[in-house]
């Protein structure tokens, strides 16, 4: 929405009155500078205006120059008002014929820049594929990208810019839940649909009915690892080390704790840290004393790699468990061999032999030179889900587009079939991957409660391995 003009579509605007007011101001300024008396200009009467100018200052004012100046002022004013109304009409009605402008925002230079860049690459590849296939309803997609540097306040700022200045019809982002929660109210207030590729905190979509996601949520992801711990690893005692300032980490911590105890397990130690910390010896020493079977660390790769190293230095044998926040090439650079034998929940496996997934993996690697992690796959899926909704809606008008996204059912994404539920969350299974020698090895698939278990086509635990590149 324009910050200068806030007219509703279809409202009658009296351009004659506007032009008359501008001309009145122009003549007053001219007369004020020459010491002459200002006269009233009749509305929309340009010939009369020129006559008054001629009679008011016949010596100082050149009639031809005045006519040219007035004509230029009127032309610029008319073009400006016409453009403003047409641009607003395009946003309001979705009836434009130019490019479909979509905003992407994420961390491209901060602590979680691997997440933002990987997601951006997935979004860009999906958009290019769509454009090469003819676009959406004959229109091409244009992605406008903003770097929020991984900071919530900047996420809100760049989303405000994308909405008010760039006039995007939809938003894709963010990855980190804290950043998404800061930006989502801006999208909701402006009624611009937003799809988060991978913010898993449950409260994200509770911001409003224009906020969606294509990933599973923390209550499910935390439950997945609690079940895997109790049922697959036969763990009875668990410790938790979480990021106190992260909505993502706190959400997973709370769900894992409840789910694990509901399954008969015992939480023997609860420790916390803050993003950016590099010394975890105090927390890990306390955990070592509690003698857990597993240690749940629902954080981001930047700290997890360091934690894993220090765990081994302290002689702790219990495996570390985590979530999708571990999935980044930098994890292995930081943690190296200390990561072997740990497990994470994630959104897909690159070793799934599905033709669609293998094509995505090959195309992504051919384009960017690296294997696509889960963030890239979710960015790709988010763009494809949005494009499918625009096509079904037949318009980019916000209300109809919002409704079309909400009606998404069984969309064939590379991270699984995506159905948006009544809370605007994606209903889909999760995979558990084992970390071994720089690779994520498929372990098992766990489906949401009440859903039909997915017969995973991923390779067996013994043979499946995906490079962490």
C-alpha cells in the first residue's frame, strides 16, 4: 500500500480539482516572488488562467514559457496519479499483465546465512523452471530478495519494504522462527500471503490467516525425536541443551521433554546457552554428571558443531540428537568426526530414489555445485506451492490467492506430499538421519499421529548415505 496515497480501488478522483490546486499554488509562488497580487484561478480553466497571467505581469512573464511550464506540470501530475492508481489496482485486483513480483527475505550475511542462501537458491531454481515453462497464466515470476542478516527487527523492516515499496503479491521466508515471527505481523496487517519454507515454531502461523508454511512443525519434530529415542535407541534417560533465546530451540525443547516423559523416559538434566556462545564446558559437565542415554540439542549448526567437539573432549559417550537446524555444510566444518553417531530429524533424504527427488538433486547440484540440503528443498517447494496456488486462483488478488494456498492438497513436493491443514501448517512425515563420516545416512521415517504411515522409498539404513556438501 502506498504511504502517500491511500485510495480504495475504483474511488472517483477529481483530477480537475487537483490540477487547479497545483496551478493556484504555482501562481501564488510566482506572484509572491514578483510582488504582485495573487488572483483566484477558476477551476479547470486554463485559458482563463493564461489570461490572468498575461494581465497580472505582462512584462516579466513570457506567455509561451508559462504555457510550456504549466503543460509540463500538468503532464507530470497526471502521469504520477495514473501510475499510482494503476499500480494499486494491479495489487488489489491481481489483474496485471506484467511480471508477478514475489518477495524473498532471509539471512544472507548473518550467523545463519547458510540457511538463507540455501533457501534462496531453492526458490530461484523453482522460479526459473516455472518461467522457462511459460510462467504462470502467461506471466513471468520476478523474485525480489532482501537480506535480514538473521535479526528479527531487520526481518520486520525488509518485509515492510517489500510490501509497501516493492508491492510484492506474496512473501517467501523466513527460515528461523524468531525472524518469521517478527515479520509475519507486517504481512498479516497488509493482507499479503506469506509462506515460510522452514520455520517450525508452532506459533508462526497463529499470527493470522495470511501466514502459511510448507514444513512440519516443532510439536511434531520434537515428538519424532522423542519416539526415536525411546523406541529405536531404547533410551530411558535424556538430557537437554537448548538455546534459551531461540523460539525454534525452546519450542523443540518443550515438546521433546513432554513427549519423552509421556513415553516413560526421564529428563535428568536441562541446560541452556545463547547463540554465539563458544564455551559449553559448564553445561556439558553438569550433563555428564547426570549420565544420560541421549542428549537432545535442538539448536543451529553454528553452536552444535562446537558442542559436539566439546562433548567428545569431556568423554561423553551419549549420542547427540537434534533437528533440521543442524542441516548445513558448515556443521561438518565445525564438528568433524565428533559428529559421528549422532541423529537429526529432517524434511527429506537426498537418497530417496524417487525420480522427482533425484531430478531435483541432480539439477540443483548442476546449477550450484553442491548437494541440496533440506532448506534448499523447502525453498523450492515453497515457490512451487505458491505458483500452483496462483495458477489455481487465476489471479494474484490477495484474498483469492490466500484461499488457493489454504486449499493446497497432496501437492507433490520434493520434501513429500504437501497438504495445508486448517491451521495453515503442512501435514507431512519426517525422516531421521544418522550422521556418519560427513554424510547424513537415512535411518527411518516417522509419520504424524493419525495419518497413514508413509512407505518410504528412501534407501535402507544400511545403504543410504548423502554427502553433507
